[in-house]
C-alpha cells in the first residue's frame, strides 16, 4: 500500500497528525452503495466521529440518515446536520434520564431521533422523560442477531439485546403501543458475527474456515428469524424502517426482503480489521503519522506516542499497524506505548530523528478520539482540515 501521495501532501505538517485520503474514501463509499443493492445505508457515526465527514458521506446518493451511538450525540447532530440528510437512530439503549429529558424537551430533535429499547425498563425511562403534550418519543426495538445453538448453551455473536425470539419482540412492541407518549417506528438488528469478522485471513486457515461456517449458519438462521420477528411486529404497528447489517454483511442483509435499510460506517475509513473479507476490498483511507524520537539500538527506532489501541478483546489485532516505511513491526514485549513505541525491522536503520512513521488504526472512528482534526487529502494535496468530535469539544463516551 503506497502512502507516497499522502506523505508529499503533508510534508509541512508536524506529527502527530491524522489524514483522510478523500480519493480512497470516495472509492469506499461507492463500493458500499454498490454492495447495498439499492437499499439505503444509514451511516454509523461512531465509525467516523467527524461531523464534516459525516455530512460529506451523507450527501453521497445511497446514504440516508445516521446511526448515532449516544443520545447526547444524536441530540447534537439533530441540531447540527441539515434535515435533508435524514433522521437519526440511536443504535444503543440509553439509561441516562437527564439526556433523555433534554432530548424530549427539544421538539425538533425529538421528532428526528429514534431511541433504541430492548426491555420494559427502557420504556419506563422514556415514559418518565417524555413531555406531557409534547411529541411522542420515537422508539426502535433492538432484535438480538446472535446465533444460538444447542438450546442456547452456545452463543455466537454480540451480547446485546435480550429480544431473541420473534415472540419476545412482539411482546415488547405491545408494551410500547400501550404507552401513549411513545411511538414505535422501527426494528434493528446487528449481526456482528457476520459483519464484523473477517472471513479471509490468509494466516489463520483453521480460524478462517470456522468463521465461514459460523457465518453461513448464522445468515440462514437470522434471515428466517428476523423475517418472522418483523412480521410479528408489523402485525401490531406500521414500521418506518427495519435496519440491519454492517460493513461486512451488506450483500447478504440487503437480500432479505424484511430489511428496508442497512447500516455501515467502518468501510468508509477501511481500518486494518477490514482488510481480509472475500466480498469486498476497501482502500485504506485513514492514517496517522508519528515522529521518530530515539534510536535505541541498530535495527530499532522509537516513535513518540502510538498507544492508540482499539476496543474489543485484547490482542495483537487491536494494535495500530506501521505501514510506512515498510518492514517495521511492534515489539511483542512492549506493543504500542502510552508515550513511546519502539519499532524494529529492516527499515529502522534508514530512519533518523524527526523522520515519520505512518500507521493505520485497527478500527475506524476510534482514531478520532486521539486527534482534534483530520487533514483531508485529494489529488495529492491537502484540500481541507476538519475538526473531529474531540476537536469540537464533544466526548460522548
């Protein structure tokens, strides 16, 4: 992977800094829309965490609306984004009464934001927050998409909602409909075991085959169960949307008649965890650069910073990956450090103090929690600089 055009464009910048390659981003959004097969894509904001780029992507035909990750973020976006860019769905339930009351008191935001629920307890919180005589709070049911085998003794997938069976979804739908201050508008399910697991890792053949088997079984099971759950809920209420999928599962989820819209976000930046999928090959769009600050031994350099480790199960695949100069790697005993990160490899002896090493983050939007701005490069030059959420003083989790 060449970073030469990015290095030339940013030669005058002082690390640490982060760059988004707009040419790669445009190629990735085009690919996502093609893979969606005509169904609209709701953009997952947690995978971008930059308002300027969220707006840019939402203006691409085929994208419509935002999947936010907290109520305060959704409330902010409801006032900051043009209404023509679509509505906002909070992808996770909220247990913060103050945030819910703030949203409910803002009539414009309350009519644009849908809130996620998976239990009667969530309904109690929403009911308590709703304003008498104000707009009904929009509600979406979170249907669990995990694969359960052997009577539930084996659980494969995300630990999210308790709503697994169609009957459970219908029961909660009835509970929503019994509350005059709430309005049931949608059903959502995220199949993380399909969308978020690479199925073509070249270095782990046994794991690769296991992932493919689980994904095959899960696609078939979920398509039937999701369809049954949607039918059960639609027998009680008209729904505005049924949301499903993720970057790694757009094709299979789009093929389900019950699903009316998809969700994706990570495929826009294309972080390292999305390098090995059979269905698609995105172009890495987000990078960051650090400065060589030490040369502790032959064949080794140290860069300032670097401990930008991704969430998820602790492991080497959550570490940032040095991509230029090629041939550098992290030390197993130190990994990516809080203040300094040693690197070894054949390219180390060609580096001097003040030189740069370029990295890719393991995940997408988490990079933006480390920097206050993104430098946008297009056609080999910096064309803009946009603040991240952090740069706008927004820290939501």
